[in-house]
């Protein structure tokens, strides 16, 4: 006789979740400011730095700014990032 253990792959929320629609997408990233938002989970900064390099290599005159935050993101960091950037890439990792 065998025992089969079934695991639920759904992650638990770490707080209230707001459901929103996707943000409008620009036609190009040329000349825009890209924000890289990291929540300080191990490994996420590696992915964000690589994404920033790839975007900078593909598009012209892209300014990249990295924001180091937490989970959930500090509202002051998010407000500053929204004022300074046109588009964002967010990452979390473990």
C-alpha cells in the first residue's frame, strides 16, 4: 500500500490584496525611465539587475533606477518611484 501526499501549490497572501487591471503599456521604452522595484527577498536583485541590463541594451536612452523596499512596499518608496519613473519591473525571490 502506498500513501500519496497532495500539496496545494497556492501561496498564502501576506495581507490584503487589491485587484486592479493591467497598467497601460507604452509602445516603446526608448527615452523612458525604468524603475526596478525589489522587495529585498534573496535573489530578486539579481533578476532585476539583469532585466535592467537587457532593457538598456535593447532600447535607446533608458534611465534605470533601482528601489530597494520590503514586502509590502513602503508607501513612501512607492510614491517616490511613481513620480520618478514611467514604467516598472518588480521582483521577489527566495
